[in-house]
C-alpha cells in the first residue's frame, strides 16, 4: 500500500523532514485519517504533499514506525506513525496537474480533500512519479 500525507510547509515541510531524518506524524484528529494511520506498515511509501502553500507533491517518504498513541493527544485516542524521507521529487506535482490528469480522477484525496492522510493505489503512485519526471 502507498499513501499521500499532507502538511502545511510553514508548519512542517519536506525539507524539515530531510533535515530531521525522521519525525512523528502526529496531530491527526479525523477518524478516517486515523484508520489510515493504523493501517500503515513499516516500509510503505508516502507521497509528501504541501498543502495550503505550494499545493504539490514534493517528495517521497516511507513509514519508519507503525502506529502508536499520539503523544500530542490528551485523550490518548488517536494514533501517530513515524516517517522518514526517501527523496525529493525531480519536479513537484501540483494539485492542478493531478486534477488535470484523467488517470488520477478517482484519487481518495479528491473525494475527501480535507483528510491529511489518504491511500494511493499502485497506478496512481506510478502516474504521480511519471508527472514528477521519474
């Protein structure tokens, strides 16, 4: 399985992840997104999307630690995972480019845009990498 994760770059960017080498992906407070986090397995790939500013997939990361109780959740209800960088994309894949690509029309991200975590199937992953220049 592959995933798309979103972060506002002024809060935590892909460059921040590269600098840190690994981070706890926390702060998710949506039940559907929490289900997705609980489904993530070590080694699965992540498309890192900059939301609010940039609006583009800018890098590839991987799950480096499976779900645990989010330390920032005072009720200890929601999960977090650990993620690590793999590489920046040669060319960012913008939201406009993804929306214009018919092969990506069914992406979960487009059906539930407010989710910070969404699944990607293999075909969607391949198209995003193609749009990024490989």
